[in-house]
C-alpha cells in the first residue's frame, strides 16, 4: 500500500525532467537550424566567388601571356628559352586556356566544400598541366614543317580513339579531386595540345584557336556531326603543312 505514493512521486519527477529538457532540445534544434541556414546561405556566395575568381584568374593570365609571348612566335622553329622562363609562361598559358572550361567543375566543388575545397581543386588541376609543361620542354625542339605536319595528323587521328572519348566524358563529369579531373581533361585535350606545340608553342594565334576548341569540348557533349569534321580538319591541316607549308595561313615559316 505504501508503493502507490512512491510511484506517483517518481512519475512527477520524470515529468518535470521531461518538461525541463524540452526547452533545451528546442534551443538545440534552433541552433542546428540556424547553422544549416547559414551554411545554405553561404553556398551561393561561395559559388559566385568561385566563378568570379576562376574567370578572373583566366583573364589575368591571358593578359600576362600576350605580353610575355609577344614577338616570340617562330612557328615550328620556336625556341622555348630557359626552363624557368618557359614554365612560368606555360603555367600562365594553361590557366588562361583551361580554367574557363573547368568552371562547371569548380562550381560543383564550391557547392560541396566551399572556397577552401575550390582552392585545392584548382591548384591540383593546374598542377597536372604544369607537369605536362615539363614533358613539353623535355621533348620539344625547333623543328621543320614535316614533323609539325606529322604531329597534326597524329593529333587528328587521336580524336577518333576510344581513349579520347572516355577521357572527354570523364572531363565533363563530376570528379572528386582536381588531380583526377586534370588527368581526365589532359587525356581529352592531349591531341589539341600536341597540335599547339607542333604549330608553335609560343603562338598567340594558335593558342586562341586551341583554347576555343578545348572549351567547346569541355562544355558541349560529344557529337559526331561536329567531332568528325574537327578531327578531319586537323588531319587535313597536317597534310597541307607537309605538302605546301608556305600556303598555310598564320604558319610562320622556319627561319
């Protein structure tokens, strides 16, 4: 008979504890909700800053490259200069040429991880292209129109390969790391970059042409109606350079 009051007191104490913990839980939920709202509100700002920074850096690098490369174009006979000078110019070239097409991937990283993730992504992406510059410096030498034409024919043929198509598809997909994204995009654009080096690594004209093609291939889906004519045009240009190099516009003759 004495157990009844004890149980009632226990229920009363439990009810008071629940009543006291209610406001605390509400405050915790409110803090969590406000934190989520702040993160959500910060994402559009991060994406806008990432887009502005990416395109702004590309534009600044274009200005720098045009200034540094002025008067250096000798077509296939172009000399690259010292390793340090070439790598500085090459890094600026790659930022100018490759960042605009990487903007969609940069925006995806900004939405997921904020500006810190964007910095890491862009840095590792450009590092891949910097390593490509080391390879270019190691193998490229002043050459005549015959090697240039052969390189262009090979670049045109590469556009038809399954490796090219796979890398291009990966370059347009969501990739977690800038390193993986850079490797995929390098595999997609290697033929076009070979064409650039063959025609003149320091040619602003060819750099602009290749930049447009790289941008189009990054942003637009693969279509035979456009991709096959492009590959044939690159191959045809290579044949033209071999047969009649003096008749090719904007191709500086070997000096």
